[in-house]
């Protein structure tokens, strides 16, 4: 349980509506709902009767006065400590290009709004640059692809899968799935530095499929633009938004996915501890796959 979850609970009680409560808390409704769910799991009781909108259950009614006290005590404690602090805490956070923008915006904006005592500084850079800055102590943490052996210095947030994006007029556009062998000699556009490239290259070689590379891009968004233009097909993250000009297919043989999350070194400082707590309760949009799903 954390104070953000108590705030979410009180916002729902005071507004009488999950949507209005999310607006008041300056977060998305999935994030608020996830926070309430984790609070209920920690307490071992349902707080709201979902069948009656935002109506409190008997357990919720009993918890309400205690939640008010917890929030009041937290506010009083923070006020006292803020008066004693000479300066705001600083959190230097890096993130790699190509993350889901809606989820990233909600995460950073929601944290900044909930923790005004933390001065958040962000940097978008390639993963290699972020890792080097972490090693040199120039970043406190970074959002990127997590190594398999990150241990207790990492917080997984969601899994990134991959799909095949094809122009709407492409012969495969009416299909739900495609096989690697069918992609032989197809016009392809690629993001050479994408994490999925080594896996996809091995997979194509195993199936003796040789696509024709007709275009390259430096980001997944630019890659999708090339597909929209009809220049070729591409393998893109599953959450990447598609337009009417693009169809999305699954590749059953491409089973690779990657963990996206927060990485740091050593013992986290107070600001980073606050951020990891907030990030753990953050719900990414339905377009992404949370860890454990």
C-alpha cells in the first residue's frame, strides 16, 4: 500500500465516479483502477461494489475514516519535512526512444503531479548511452529493455511483443496471421537497431526466407510511416498504433518478446524509491502487455 493508492480511494469516494476521480488525480482511469485493485489486495477486502458504480462496500465504509486519517497524517508529515528541507530532491531519469508515448506521458506526468517535491529531469537516448550514464552516475535510473539478469536493481513494467505491419492494399492485409515462409522476396522496411532484429534475422534464415530490404528507419514510428506510404512491410512493436492505411498481423513463429522496465544501480535514493513505488502501481494502456500477462 502507498499514499497514491489512498489518494485514489479518496478521490473515488469524493467524486462518486472512477472517471472523475482519475481526472482529479491527473491520471488515466486504468492507472486509478489498478491502484485501487492493489489497495484492495493489500487490505484483503473489496472497497467498492463494481456492480453499483462507485458505491462503498461495508469494508470500504469501515476503511474510509482510517483512510482520511492516513492522508491527513501524511499531509502533515510532508508539510513539516518540506519546511525543513533546503531544496527539492532531484531525479535524473533516462528513457530509450520508441516507448509507448501514451503510457510514458501518463507515467511521468502523474508522478510529477503527485510528487511536487521531486525535480524530475528526463533524457531520451539510445540504450547504450543510458547504460553508460548509469555506470558513470549521471542518471539515477532508465526505462529500457531489461537484461535477463537484472536482479533487484530492476522493475519490469510490461512485455513488448511484435507484429507484422502491412499496407492496407497489400495481399496479406485481409489476413489475421502470416507465416515466415510467405514473406520470402517481400519488400521490407526495417529499423536496423531494433531489439527484435537479431531474432527475426535468425528466424528468416531458418525458414530460408529472404526479404528484399527497400527502406530503413531510425525509429519504429518512422518505420510505420514507410509502411503507411506503401513502400514495404515491417515488424513493429505490438502496441504501435495503426492507421486505416495499415493492417496488423500476427507471426506465430515469432515468439520473441522483451521486458521493458526501470533499471538502476546500487541502493535507490529517496526520489528513486518514490518513483519505483509509483511506477509499480502504474497501469500501461490496453495496447501494452503488463508483466505477468
